[in-house]
C-alpha cells in the first residue's frame, strides 16, 4: 500500500508530535450536504485549537492519503460516487485508483501504517442485532484489536447489539475505557446501561493506559459519552430503532446497507435531533482525541 502523508503530518510525526487521524466515511456517507463539509472542517479546527494536527484519511488515485487537503475534503463531501472503503475494499479500490472514503476499520489500518496512534470518530461498528445467528459483525472490532491505535468514539451505535459488541471486544482483548463514565455510551445516548470495566477521568489517565496497550501492538477504545445537552432519550431511540428494524426486514435491507438505513430512519423520526447529537459527539470526540494525542507525547 502506497501512503501519501501530508507534509505537515509527516513533519509532526517525525518530531514525535501529536497527530489525530479522522475517518472520511462520515464525510462522504454519514452526514448530509453541506453539513458534512462544515463538520469536517470544524473537527479539524477543534483539533488544531488544542495544539494537535488533524489527518483525515481517504483513498485517492491509488494512494492511501494521510492528511487530506481542502480540495480532497470538498470532493469527498460533494461527489456522490465516493466508494465506502472497509478493509475488504482496500485492495480493489487502491487498484482501481478511484476515490474512496475510509471506514473506522480501514482508517485504523492506514493510521497504524503511518504510525498515527490516535483516531477520532463518532461511533464504531459492532455486532448487529441477531448477530449470533447471522454472524454480521463490523470489521472495526478486529481492526482495533490488531492495530496499535487508540480509537476515541461515543461507544457503538444503539442500532447494534451492544451486549454482543462488548463481549466480542472482550474476546478480542480490546480494553474499553469509559471517559468520565462507568457505562458504555450508545452513540446518540449517553448510557447503554452496560458497565465498562475501566474508567479514566482525563486525557492523562487515558494516555497512561494507551501507552501500555499500544506498546503491545494492539489497540483500545476510549468511550466518550455524547455531550449531555445533545443526548437523546434511550427509550425513545430504542423504540424508533425497533420500528426501523421492522421496516428494514420488510424491505430486505441487510449487511452493509442496514446501519445507514437505520440511522437515516432515526434522523427522520427525531426531526433532526439525531443529526445535532451526531455533530456534537463528533466534535467532542475530536477534542478528547487531541488531548490524548498531546498527553501521549509527554
């Protein structure tokens, strides 16, 4: 895989400075236009404001880009033909030399190759509801387990089976660390009602754990609850998720298309509040990731 690392990112990495990787699927497929580009710029600005360097990762012209510039960000946000690239897609999309937006799994893989230790995202993928029968599981989980990258996210999406997701992370040896919380966050919802084994209250505490875990050549998940003022009600979201799952089953929607369908349904049902929660947690996670990247340099 050919890496093209932005000069600013390369210079910071060479000096042992703080860099935060960002996935690009949220830009191309996760947020509506033109809000997607606004949020991409806002996350990068939040990271810079704290003294770290953002590195949005994407695929372009046969290269894994580490640190997309403004022109590439604009293309990711506006071109309706951008491929969604998970681990299974990296080879084909690189070979085709087409434009691709990387999922958490692909971003973690590329970040590790570039020696970027921290990644900020919204919510990771996980085990789908009914996954004990379908074996439908996101590639995010194993990617985090086998790459020395600390993923900062608001837990996993409530549309997933969170209990099975936590069990799978445990099996894979991925520490799930609550950031200022004893419970696993559920994306738009601050608490899933499921406890995490470990908690830290600041970036220095998270960095101490990250240094040990990354030195083992493995990753970890730092779970940051959505800001309280933007959080949605658990019971309301769960009710809408069940309605959306029923609609998806009737429409025959499954696999990689299921989660985007469910999230769109939630957005419509909450009259835009889900979108605002998504934006709030993305920016909050970017700030925590920047603080963590700085603490890892100490």
